[in-house]
C-alpha cells in the first residue's frame, strides 16, 4: 500500500498545472555520480576534497536555506512579521502577560503536526506543550510566554493569534518575501565554496508559503543563478523542479537490515524517474564507528550496498564523517573500494545479466583487481555463530568450494588464545591471544591480523594449516583457551565467508 501511495502522489504532482510557466534555465547538468556528504565546516573542506579524489566522488553539501533558528535576530527580541504562518486563530478571552493557559476558538490548523508549537501574538512568541479540544475551543497547556527572548505582554480578545510553521530541526520558516531574500543570501555564499553538489533534502518546505509549488521554482532558480556550475539535487521531484535538478535522491539511509526493502522499492522508483527523464539516486549509506548499539561498518556491508548501486546503475550519497574517517581502520580500503565499484558502474562494466544477479537482496559480492581487469566474486557471508567456548561444533553450509575467510569478535570480559578450527579438509590454527574489544580478521589470501572494534590493526598473526570448505555442509569444530575476567567469560562470535567462481569485468564491456 505504501508503494502504491508513493507512485500515486508523484503522479499527481506531475500533472499539477500553474498559472505561469516555470522558469527554464539553460545548461542543467544531469549526473548519477556519487558524492560524499560534507559537514559545512570550512576547516574540513580540503581534507574532504582529497578523500573525494581518492574515492572518485563529488563533494556535496546539504542546504537548508529557509530555516530560521529560534535565536535568530528575525525571532528575538522582536519577531519578524515575515515568519511563515499556518493560519490565524481567535482568542476566546483577553489574556494577561503571565497566563500560561488560555483558549482559542476551534480551528483545523491543529490537524497539522508541529515540533516546537509556536504562536505569534503581536510582538510576542508563545510556545505550548499540548492542546485539548473541548466543544468549540482549543485549550493550550504548559505555555511559555515571551518565548525565545521576546517580550511578554497582555493581549486583547481581538488580537490575532498566528500558528507558525516549524520544522523537525526546531526552526521556523519564512514567508515568500523573506524566503527569497534568504535564498539569495545563501546562494551568494555558496557560490564562493568548493562544493560540487548542493543538496536540498526538504524541498517541499519551500512550497509552504502563499506561492506554493511556484516558490520551489523561484528558490531553485536563485540557487542556479549564482551556482551555475554546481549540481542541484533534491529529495523530491515536482514539475517546477525538473528544469533545475541534476538528479533526485530521496535521502533514504540504507543498511543491511533493509536488504529486502531496497530491492522491492527501487525498481518502481527508478522506472518513474527514467520516464520523467531525470536521474535517480539510490539513497545514502553511512559508514560509522562501533558503539554500544552496533558494530563498526564492515567491508562486507559496504560492498553489499555498492553492489545494489551497481545493480540499479544509480549513484548514492556517502555519509562518512571526518571523525569516522580518522578513527575507522578501513577508511583507505573503503574509499578505494568505492572508487573501484563506481568506476566500473560509470564505465558500464556490468552487463544487464550481471545487474539482475546483483539485485538479489541477499546476494553479497566482492571485487578484486587483477592486472588491468577486475574479478567479481559472488560471496557467501554466514550468519553469526555464538561460541559456548566448550565443545563448539557446527554445520557450516557453503554454496561454493573455496578457501574461507573469518571474522572473530571478542567482547565482554577476558580473552581467548590458541584458536583452532577443524574441518573435513584439515585444521586451521591461530597462535595468538585476542582480548575483549578486539577482532581476529583472516582473509582469502591467508593473511590474519588482530584489530580493535573499529578495525584499526593491533598486530599481525601467522595462521597455520588448511582453510578450505567443500560445497554443501561441512562439520566444523572450534576450540580455544579461555581466560576469564571478574569471573566472566568473553563473548565470542564467528562468521565465515566463501567465494564462488570469479566473473571477469572490463571497463566499457
């Protein structure tokens, strides 16, 4: 049902007509090149541009050119008359300067949700905690008078009360006159910056004023006028925006838990944007550090997402903060991997048949450079196996006969050492100790190392023995020595990985 509603809403927007013709600027570049999302800190721009060059990405900035912070001079101490109003309300009774509860007559305005619930009465702003509908009136509770540093005052029954628009960022919005001024000011500043892409992730909010959809065209026209060489990207396609937008990215953040959804929704969206002759981006992917709720982003997660971008021949936004880049141990490998996948995608190295295979939501893939060509491997990533650390026996099921790689995570308290895996083909042994808060990573080339939970290398390990699994089910046992701490055993999880036969890729094939 949600997918049907999505298509219906977009189709409805595409048939909207306007009293005036939309502006038609020349030379709008179309592109599906992926981009790194910047943080708008000029001190980081040079660093991020260098990382973009390494990964073959553009540098994009998210722009909210119609947001008015509550500490702005347009709000305090005297609020502007150009704050965007949802509509007018009528007081039931006069209010004095100290009342924190009062009422207005019934209005449909309260069906529109708000974040900070702001009213404007003359030159005073008032916020309220909640409202209650009683008969033909709405009661306000928990009011803050003189909100945001405005001046408290008494108001007559005839004073007009305006319900203001606000946003999830806890900001207010401007009316059309003020929005045009703000857009021009912001566009001039952006013209002096080194960003390749300007990203508008709440484009619909520019149409909340009296000019509606036409206001979107005015806003984008201003942005293009001062930034003709930058790509303009939005999260929404409208008839007035199509003449200005280089592409559309709906700002969807993807992760491995959404494997099925990404394929279910992507095909129909891609077809819609193709029919409207505007490039479509597949969404955003975040690379993050480890915290108490999740593990750091792995190479397997990244390549899963890159394979889906290749499957739909769609670019994406990379949410990879400066802090994460500096603390994640795989930063350079990840950036180089992104460049490889993206160079191949943009060079049309993936055939239609390959793209269909890559669309499998549960399919994982790995690309490896081989001279002037590239090898694309189908990859099996196992589930996580939780170790009892006493008599661990499993049935590992691989769709391929191949060497296997390992990722072993140790958390909690204590450590493990002298790890041994016995398979039908022999034994694999790791003569090392792994403490809580560390990984043992063993790759397909037989290299092993210990890292912290953000994949920063602590030391190399020399593995001994055989690491081959046959196709199908293999009996595997695991043993190790366990050192407890505070009478607690470490928590150990293991994943294994196998490869299928490689597919040779060539750019421009």
